[in-house]
């Protein structure tokens, strides 16, 4: 019986699965967004959120635990210097999964795994009023030029 054993197998051995999830989380750390299958995204989300929790603690011991899990020191540096401080006031839920269309080859459900606060930082700022006013001034200047050309 498999009671209380919720590990997603993903069709791999445990070593292969751990290495794949570590690489997926490292890609998420470096690129801020990863497109993968829905099952892999759900499995990688728990690993990513545990790494952010280690990053928020920030001691050398937690840094060594993160490097041991991820196997990439440069990804751990980015995690501890950029990503974890951005989530210092948040108590969990650091990632989001957005469902996409199905893959053509095998109809696997695809998904985007991304950090939650990336959407807020990437939204473009609203245009300011002086820019709109300068546009109307340019239109008036063109009208004056066309009237002068007619005369």
C-alpha cells in the first residue's frame, strides 16, 4: 500500500528524478521562468519553495544545504542574493504555475513555472501626462505647417 507516499515518480529512478528537479529549479532561478510539463512543474514547485526558505534563513549552513540539493553554486548565489531577499516579507507561495496548451507530439499538458513577484516588476509603467500633452503640441505644430504651406 502506498499510503502517505505522495512522491511524483515522473517515470524515473529517484536519482534521475532528483537531478532533473534540481536542474529545473536552477533554470527557474537563473531564467526566472521555465516552460515544462504540468507534472514536472508541480514536482519542482515544492523544491523551489524549499530553496527559497533556505535562502531566507541565509546562514552558511543553509547555503551549503542549497548547494548540496541544487549542485550549482552560481544558482545558489543568485538564490541567496536576489530571489530570497525579494520574498523576505512573504510566508510562502513563492511560485505560480500557469497552464498552457497541450504539446503536439504526445498531448502532454504544458505549464509555465515562474516566481510570483516577477509579474509585478515586469509590468510597464503608465504613460505620463506630459508625454500626451507633447503629442498634442506636435499635432498643432503640424497643422500650423500645413496652413503655412497652403498660404
